[in-house]
């Protein structure tokens, strides 16, 4: 019989970013958490209609930042790709509205 007690399920991580180019040079970490807190962040985003993007590697790095911190320059490209994805979603939704 195998010992399944030593197996650990991966812990869910979630981060939320905000970008206001008039106030900040880079996106700012507005929330971050793991486990139940991550699930709450995800649930609140869904309730608010905020699109979600899964990127385990990026959220792993972002989760090390303090809430309120701007993302470091070495993450600009990765976050810019996500922002471009979100802008495309927003534009698609805008064009579909009557």
C-alpha cells in the first residue's frame, strides 16, 4: 500500500495587478495570496468580471512582491503580454456592444 500522506497538492497562488500610466511607471501589485486567499482573489475577480490569465511562472515571481509595489523592470515584458491580452479582450467586448 502506498503512503499518500506525503503527497502534497500544489498550493494555489493568485496576484492582482493595476496599471494606471498617469499615476505609475509600471503595474502595481494590488493583491496577492496563496491557498484560501488566492481562491478569494480569484472569486472576487470573477464576480467583478475581471478577466483571468493563468501563468504559474509569473504568479510565482509576482507573489514575492509586496502589495503596493511596482513590478520590477525584468517583469515588464511578461506583464506587457498579459496587458495586451486584456486590452484585446476589452476591445472585442466594446465592439460587440450594440
